[in-house]
C-alpha cells in the first residue's frame, strides 16, 4: 500500500457538493492499494501513519504523533498514487488493485487505524469523484510505501 500523508490544520471531503467528512488539526492520508497487498501491509501502513512524529510540541519540532496530540485522521482512497507514467503521456493504472480488491484493503486499513487511534477515523467515499480541500500545515507531506518499507 502507498500513502501520501499531509499534516493539516483542517481538511474537508465533498461529494456532489455535500460535505462528507471534515477534520481539524491532524493528518490527511491519501491511500492506494496494490493487488499484492496483504494484512501485513495494512498493519505496517496503519502503524506508520499513526506513529510519525510530524507535530510540534512545547519541547520542540517533530516531537509528537497524531495520537499524542489527539489529532484527527482522514483517509481517502486514491488509486492514482500507483500510476505509472513510464511510457507516453497517459498514466497506466496497472499497478493499482481493482476496486473489488482495493476496497476491502482500504476498509481494513480504516478499521485498523481506528483501533490504534482509539476514536473515529474519517473517510472519503470509495470510488466516488471527491473534492478535497485542505490547509497543509508546514507544509508537511510524507510518502509511505509498504512495498519498500519506507
């Protein structure tokens, strides 16, 4: 699984001009699943998202994770993170899992993150055209990939 996580002051997901989810300070994570992803990938990614010390504290910069600051978490499925742009000018989606594989993986990641966070994890709407607005605090944007464990 691959994720792009952003430290945000706030973020909102809209579908058909309706607010689906909205968070305050915390993390927005765009997530893509590959066909070969397993429970181990879910566990690794959930742990990494929630344990990254991306927040400042009174003790200094980069000292706290989203759990410690009691921040929000918004997970949004985004298969385009696994695009291949190697050939031509049109991206290839062959590295992304098809919806029937990706959705259960994404749902399992949401459940695992909620368990680790200890409170509600907000999500977008899988497979829908979404409008995401966010205020990236920093800016801080981190790429995580369970295939390379980085």
